[in-house]
C-alpha cells in the first residue's frame, strides 16, 4: 500500500557542498565597525542581516566557512543534479516564508509527489500492514502528546505504548532519529509535542543551500572569517577575527547550540551559565545523507519515492529515491546508530547504505552504484551536528536562549520554540533577533510590531492531535 506523503512525511524527517558561491557581496577589507555584527551566514544569519539592512542600519556578517548556508548546503558539482547536503525540505506551504522567498528569487519549487512505501524484507508492505503501522504511529504520537501535558517532562520513549509489536522499531525510527536526529529516549516529550506540524515536503530544484546563498547575495559578509573572541557589555561588542576586529553596538549570534557549548568562540566576560546550560540541553542530533548514484533505476522506484522498512533495530534508514527524476538516491541515517556510523567515516557509511539496499531490493544493487558521497555533520567543525532536540526537561531552554546577553542576541534554529530543527525556524529566529538588536540600538522604536505578522502566524498553538507521524523535518 502506498501511504500519502502527509501520512509518511508527517512522520519522517526529511531529511545536506555547495560550491563556494563566490565570496559573498563583500569584496573590500573587513570593516572596522558596524551598527550590528552578525555571527554566521546560515539561514538565521542571512535573515538577521537582511532585516538590519531593511532598517537602513550598517551590518556585517562574519562567517567561518568558505560559503554561505551553514546547514543549508547544496553540492552542485558531485552529481548530475544538485544535492542538498543539509536541509532538503520546506514544509507548511501556507506559512513557510522560504517558499515565497524561493519563488521571488526565481527558483523552482516542487512538491514531492505521493508514493511512499514501507518494505518488509524484499516486499512492499500490504495495505493492512501499512494501516497497522499508521495506527501504531497515531497511538505513539498521542501518548507523547498526553505525556507532554503532565507535571514533569519525560522522555518520549518512556511514554510509548508497550504493544506496538512488529512496528515498535519503525515507530521509534520515524518519530525519533529520523524526525529529530535523536532516539526517543533522548528527547523531551514537551519539546516534541510543541513542535509545529510539518505537513508537506516541498523541494527547491536548485537546492535549499542555493536559495540561502542567493538570499545572501546583497548582504555585506566576510567568508572564511571565524569570530574567535567576542568582548561584550551592555553598551557595545567587539568581535575578533583573524582579519581584524569589528566594533558594533549589538551582535546577533547564530552559531549552532553545539558550537556555542564547544567553546570555539571565547567570550569576554564568559557567557552566563544560564545560557550555556540552556544550549547544552538543546544539543544537536545526528542526521546524515548517504548519496548514491544508481543509473538505470535498479530499485524500480518512481521519482522522489520515499521508503522506510519494518525494522526491529535502530540499524535502519530512510531512502529518498530518484531525486527529481535523476539517478541520485539518498539513504538517510540518524540518531545513535547514525552517529556511530558517521564516526566510522564515509566508506563505512556507503558500505552500510549498499548493504541496506541489497537487503531490501536484491544483490544486483551492489554493482549498480556509480558514484557516492556522504555527509558527516557531527564532524563539520562549524556545525558539530544536525539539528537541536531538547533533552527531557530541556524545552524551556529555547526561551532562555532568546534572552538578551548584554547587547548580544542569540538566534538560530535552536532558539525557535515550535520550528526548531528547520530552515524556516532558523530564518524567523534571525529576524526576531535582528529586531531585538535594532530596538536595543534605538533603530526600532515600536514594540515587536514589525515582526507581528510572522510571529502571529507561527505562534498558533501547535496541534495536539496525533496526525500519523507528525513530521519534524
Ligand atoms: C542533514 C540535515 C538535514 C536537514 N533537513 C532539514 C529539512 O529537510 N528541512 C528543514 O527545514 N531543516 C532541515 N535541517 C535543519 C536545518 O538545516 C537547520 O535547522 C538550519 O539550516 C539551521 O540554520 P541556522 O542559521 O540556525 O544555523 P547554521 O546553518 O548552522 O548557521 C550557523 C552559521 O554559523 C557559522 N559559524 C560557526 N562558527 C562560527 C564562528 N566562530 N564564526 C563565524 N561563523 C561561525 C557556521 O559556519 C554557519 O554558517 C536539516 C539539517 C541537517 C544537518
């Protein structure tokens, strides 16, 4: 039986090297001062910088990597089609700002067609089996939602019905590792229940990394320029980079929660313990794409088919086949299994992907692989992981991260209460932090009115209903 995309993706995460898309718009030497300095040119950083520019204030973005995008990174050179090494999907078409921005930037948007399947060994699941799986997913979502209303927060795993039978492992994978990069035992039920439903899978043909790079084209930024030290106070901030110092009246800091806690940026004075503890509770999960070029469609699947398997262990994956009608297939691994596998390196990841496909589709797959490439986000020095998910008890940390620290304002996906782990969540967080910084320097006098439309739209209470497998990516 074929599940609808909503059924399936609703449960699954979606689940990113772009070319160094030029040196950004900044060709001149690093400026010595700005009204607001932004650290990081991922989705949050580009959104923040554009918001400051819209307020006619001087901004400079410093980015450690050699390209714009952060965890949105499109590789256009390895395969015949763009390969998003990080984020791939946009969700919630009615409210997602990235979709409008992509259209306005002249990029092609396509909704992934229906047609997801579950494999049970070498065959597709029958209609009744798929129904059973969806029912198990609904029940699991419901128990997580119910537990999230309890007095104390608990792990998602501790809430699961005990009688999920043959579907327990698949439910665990779909709701845990594949949706958030973490196993359900490591995820807060409240955080998961508060996450806004992610109800469609919309791709950008040129890649989401290409989109963020395009949106950053007019932004003054310095690539390959890590912020090494930030001296801050209530009045101003100085950012030290290998290319010199930048003095500003406020800063928006968009680095991932793992980069923040790793101490790669030194703060003077130190960051408050309150924010460091909060970031630690929002550590990044593990999520990687193993891309295989399989010419001639040896899997016999349709364009953009998504496949999972009935599995009784965490050693499983999600297949996104024949991406955009090409011969490129992505095998996505995540959670504790994905973390251990990626630590073994790219050859081990590719070997697993081939072994997994052989198990599900037959031995001829092994000789069909023409080219491969695997991401290793945990080892990427400026990300150190994939996406944030709160540990049990950690959900309030998201709000803590939005509190001002002197004249510094944190942004990034981890700071969004309902759209964490997404590109649109990162984007909105960047706009919010930029507005807070603009108010701080007196460039916005009104209360958060300027952000009201976006904030209102997004702050609708998350649905409590347990749609089959609420998608988290
Ligand atoms: C494999 C994978 C799949 C995903 N799939 C999806 C999906 O399908 N849909 C979805 O919506 N989301 C998805 N996500 C999540 C999404 O990519 C992130 O939520 C989002 O891109 C985060 O943006 P950000 O701006 O908060 O952080 P980042 O993109 O991490 O940006 C932070 C920036 O700071 C820079 N930086 C770090 N240290 C320094 C320093 N010292 N000085 C200067 N700059 C520094 C980094 O290089 C980076 O560019 C996925 C993520 C991964 C990894």
